[in-house]
């Protein structure tokens, strides 16, 4: 099942179900008006949502055309956004570029809690204060949960993964090390993330959802040039493990969003990267200096999931431009 959210003048937008080809959509206010409402009653409404989606496939006259460019983030605001760093090759490179000590707890996932009250749409311009802050994109896969009880184990956690999404986790790299040294975590370095327009149930991926990992490549283009196509299956910790880690000492509410961290592969020199900081770290290793600059105002980044044959995945496309937050 594929779901999206369209603007209706309200902060959480209007939930719509999509046809399997994503050409048509249908609002389902008799089931749930927003995705958050649906997640809070998922076991009660899932069958009805699936039936409404199936009806779009059997009746070509049903519903309305779906324009992904108009869609909001599937979950425009969430109660909680947790981001992991589950790709070991990325973690190792970042430790070098930021002169960080290696992770001493290899059996413990890295995770932080970020800004959740706003997720940008996949086509929204991204207003930021200054190019001196080191503007960077980060391509990730993510999950959205139902209610997850405290103490949920990895084996139990998989059943609480209700939707999969594609995320651009924006970062300000020159602020990040300053905030990390305070020991209190990120605030300024992590502005609002963006989501691709379509959230999908795990079964939509078929064999590409395996071992609680998205077994697809994340294709990234920067200003129209291919930047990377790393594979999502290389996570050191699956989403089930990340979710159990997050729920160790707390309940997680329906609508919790959890990210994989920047998609990265050990053969990064072949497949490329999902963020600029990683490429800069590779350049530092190879040439003794980082050569690739961070983003400037007017730059664009595009992301989409693809399979091994180059076929586009089900999430739709992120395509965003960086703009000044305070134009003069």
C-alpha cells in the first residue's frame, strides 16, 4: 500500500491512498483524515485503507490524478524523529574527517533525537542562514512506527514497522563539531529534514525489504551530476535493532520516525556517496585535503531509490534547492 499527504490548509494535510501505479489518489476521511490518525489506529484501519487503495486499481475512473510535486511530506510533523548512524563505512569516514575518537561501543547503535515538528516536502526549497555553515544533504531510508512498548526486542520490533520512507537529512557541517564538543548534542547543525512524497508499507518492496533493511540503492544527483548510488542493505544494524534500541527505556508513540543514517557502502570509491562530508573525507584520505565544497545557494540535490536494474523505487523523488533564509 502506498500513502501520501496533500495540502489542505491544515498543518498535517490530507491523507490519501494511491493506486499501485501512483497515478491516482483518493482521500479517505471516513477512515482517517491524516496519516497520524491512521497510525494511531493502525490495526483498526489498515484493512480499510488497503481496500480503498485496491479500489483505485480496479476502477480506472475512481479517484483524482496524483501530482507528487504537490504532495507534502507523508508525515508533515511527527511526535519524534530519531536518526541512527547504521552504516559503518560512513561512521569510520566521519570519525576521520572530524577527528573523532572511534566508536568504543561497536555493539551499540549510534542515535540522536532531532527536530520532528516539521518535515519538508520532497520538492520544497530549503531556506538556510548561510553558506558558511557547510550545507550538506544526507540521503537516508527511514521507517514510521505504530505504538512501540518500552522494552520491545528486535524480534518484536519488526512488527511495529508500518511504513518506509526516503529522507533527506539536511546538515550544517561546520556547526556540527562545535555542538558535538559541548556534549549536549545538535540543535543548530540539524535543520528540518525532507521526505520523498510516498510512504509505503514494507510489503510493497517485496524481496527488497529483507532483514529489516531496504535492499535498494539510493541514487543521489547534485546539480544534475551523479553523486552516488550506495546500497541500503549494508546497514550494520537493521531497523528492527535500531527500533529496539530506541525503545529500551521509553515507549515510542505512533508516528515515530526513525532514520538509517547516511546510506554508505565500503566500496564508496566505486558507488559514490550520499552526502558531501563523506566525499570530503575520502578526498582527505586520498589526497591529504578535502576538495569538494559544500552547497551554495541555488544548488539542487535530487534523490530516489532504484533497484539493481535502475528501475525507480516506490517512494517518489526528492528534488530540492537551497535558498537563503533571509534574502537581501
